[in-house]
C-alpha cells in the first residue's frame, strides 16, 4: 500500500489531470462538429472525448511515465505488469454532453494491485469536483463529504442506468427500475455512472445499482463512496469486482435491503430483443 504522502501525490496528479480534461470539455461544450457511434447503438464518441483523453494522458504521463493505463478511448497503455493502473474515462456521460445535458464528468481512478485507491470525478459544466483517496476521506469542492443517513427504502432516492446492450438482452435493468420505483421515493437515471456514484458519496442520493459497466466507469466513484462512509458490493452482496460490470453502491444502511430486493426481481417476460 502506498504511503500517505504517495497517496496525496497520486490524488493531486489525478486532480490536475481531471481539471485539464475538464477544461477541454468546456471548450467543446455546445460546439461539437463530430458525433459518432462506436459500434453499438447509443454508444457515442465525440472529438471532445478524444481531446479530453489526450490532455489527461499527457498529465499522467508527465508525472508517472511508467504506470499502466486503461482508458476508454485508447485502451491499455504503458507497462502491463505495473501494480499501478490508471482507469480513465475522459467524458463519462457522452450522450448527455452531446445534448448539452450537464450530467457528465471526467473520471480518473487509480487501482493499486487491483484495488480502487484514488478517485477524482470532475463535472466541469457544473464546476463540481469530487476527490478521494483510500484512508484519507472524500471531499466535494474541497469540503468533506459523507453519505446520507437514510435507513428505509420508502424514504430513499436511488439512481441507476441502462447498458448499451439493453435492446439485445433480457438482463436490461428495466424490471429492476420498475421494482424500486414502487418501493422508494423515486429512481433517477443520470446517464453518467461516475456522477451517480459521486452523488451517492455526497449524500444527494442514497443508493445506486447498475450492470454493463467498465472499469473506467467505476474506478473513481467507488473510492468516493467508500471514503465517504458508504458501501459497495456485487449484486449479491459479495465483494465488488471492478471487472464484473455490476455494482451496488449505497450509504450503508440501505445496502442489504437493496441487495435483497435485487435478488427478487425477475426479467420482464414480454421483452423481445430488437
């Protein structure tokens, strides 16, 4: 495990990189000339994604040229045997961004021996910066943040999302969305996993679940949640695996109730893939 001083250095570099990527996103906001699909319907990429990632990679490469990187647009880079892996999403919420819906962010996480250890999520449009390091706590715009204290599902506000393959699979989260909508004060669909996790960490939302996610979607956000006093796990409550694509993240008191309810949900029987 890195020392406290090393963790702080990693966190500062991640912040510098996120701010640099965010500055690019501000420049392209409302000025996109190219919006493309990456092979799956609804999975968008823009010149802003690529330009933001270039800035993020430049900052991290300048400070830590020997670290491994897993970035959404560039894939695996650097030394594959390095125990330090940066998981980077230069624009989480591209569809939101393309429509000028301001729930989007640069998400930068650092895994140490596979464990999410550093997390920075920066929404440059709303100017919200979330930071956390393992054992050092979590902040929102440099102020300490904590998860909510909501203890009952009936009093909770949850958030979730739908994977790009939702049109082709029975396991599309539609039934779960309906199920929890009836049990809570509401379920939101934010459209950016890292922002959703940041909102759980800051207490704006009480819990989150989703499937079909990538490591760069989760690496930063799970550190925010755990360092803010929350809990993350697999759907069945077992330890979280960042490569599984499935996650439950909550304030803690709601964790077991959400896991128990997820186990009861059956897919919508009339769903026909298109």
